[in-house]
C-alpha cells in the first residue's frame, strides 16, 4: 500500500496546517517509512509502535536548530510516521502499538496492511483519488508547479489558500 498512506497524509496535513513552506516529499517518506522498515525486518514491530515517530520527533528537535529550514523540513518525517500509524490502524494491535510499555517481545504479526488484502484495493483507489485531487488543486500538470514540487516539496495551492 502506497497511495493510501501518501494520499491521506497529504490531505490531512493540507487541511490541518495550511503551511506554504511544508515539505510534502519528506511527509511522503515518513508516511511510507514504517512499512518499508518493517517489511525489511519481516513483520510489524517497532516502526508500528508509537515509540518510532516519537523518537524521530525527538531527534529532529534535538538536531535541527530552532526556526531553521532543516527543522521545518524534517518535522514532516515524524508527522508522516504518525499519519501512517493512524491510517494503518496500528493502534488495533495494542501490544505492538504500545511497545515497549506492553513488553519487549513482538508477536509474529504481519503488517496491518497485509491483514486486509481485499480492503487494500479500495483504499489504494481512494488514495489515488486523493492524490489526483492534490495534483489538480496544485496544478501539478504545469511543468513549473511540478518542478517547484520536486525541488522544494511545496504545493502551489497551499500558498493560494485554494480548497477545490
């Protein structure tokens, strides 16, 4: 599942923050990172725990200087990771979600994305529709807007206050 996590994260951040400086590229990375890491490790574990985005947030806040462009950019990573947990329903597995507070061992649980194969098709279609809306609203068919997004991660519509 890719489009579902990126689409829901883009829309949630778009409607909540309305920040014309937000880096949506890093948000997309954060939204996909839990599954990327946990797939490589063989199943749901620490990246599907609340501890992972909290640690990422603490690192960004400790390393990046207050008010810097770097801090603004990299705060999108833990935000994306939090979004992934919400839109993946990771909180449904209490043992993993609250790790290590519920013990340090992990069950051999598959990723939440792999638990709902049939529903994934509908969620991916919904994600594609969300991203199509983002594409249209931000005029990403325009080479200039697309280049700006690739270079800066910014969306045009966020600066114009457009909603639809």
